[in-house]
C-alpha cells in the first residue's frame, strides 16, 4: 500500500473481528466479536509487530512526546540501547525479555478499560438457525406473494445466526415441504378451474386424472419431508432430555 486512506468507508463486525479507532483526542472506540482473551492476544501481536519496526516508537506516537531513547541523538540512543540489551541478556540466566514502552502499556490499559470486558464475563452467543426460527419466518411472510421464496431470501441473508449441518438440513426440509404444498395447491386449483369451466368430459378426463395424480405425488413428497423433520426433532428432544 502506497497511500494511507483518510477514512474507512465500511467497518462492521459482520466483516471484521476487531475494530479499534484511536482519535487524536478523547476516548478510544473498541468493538470486537472476539472473547476478551482473544482481543488481548491480537493486541499483543500488533504491539510486538510494531516494536520490531525501526523509527519512532509507539510510546512517542501515542503520547506525542519524544522518546528519550528512540528520539535521542544517535550516540545517546545507541548507548541506552546497548545498556538495555546487556541488562536483558543477564536477566533470568540469559533469558531475553523485551520491555514494551510505557506509552504502549498505557494504550493497552486504555483499550481494556474502553472494552469493559474481562475473561470471567459472559459473551453473548449468536442465535442458532433452529426449526422454530424458520417456521416463524414462514409465518411472518405469510402475506407475501410467494411465502416460501421470501422466507428463503430471509434465511440466506441472515448471517447473524449460526447453523450446523443438521440445522441447515432442517431448514431445507421445512422450506421444501412448504414449497411442495404450494405446488400441490396450484395443481389442485388448476384442476378445479378446468373441471368447473368444462365439466368432466370424455376429452378432458385423462387431463383431469393427470392433474389429480400429479397433486397426489407432490403431496406425498411434502408429507415425506414433514415426517422426516418430525422424526429428527423428536430425536433431538430425546437427546436433550437425556
């Protein structure tokens, strides 16, 4: 990237896991759908990455005050850094431990306070795409021109709910059952319209018989899906009771 944009057009927790906005003054805005421990880990990774980069340290960047080590004249800075490296080499039997600038610690503390979260706090889990949710959506779209199509649209657009393969299969059964019953109703309506208009004659007897047969086939398909879903829900209830 050769240019830093001066604005972000879209930033949503639907597409981002962690959003941090550090203003020139005032509070820092933090939003995340990660658990608190995950947020802390990401922030430490970011801190480690920027501490490796040459140039002005993050403490000076945040505080707006020249760093006595990094922004000092070259000779002074090198001496201070050498002393720091020697002290780190001798720490805990030769274990190297890089210390973060004080400004970075202040920033991390500020972010933690802004989030007002801790590891013991419960994090709201997203809702699941249950059979009840799909049926409620069907009821909501009852007055739509195509109830099943509108419900399928809503289910596919809803990215806020989680779904397991079993829950997705249940949603498919419920929607296909409703769709098959729609088709059966259309066939039945066409059958009744034809018989009302022309009556039962030798010429249309075969056509009407075909309509009736098609309606029964589609209705049996819908009934089969409904029975499979009822058995699956009964098994889920039995497992939950155990």
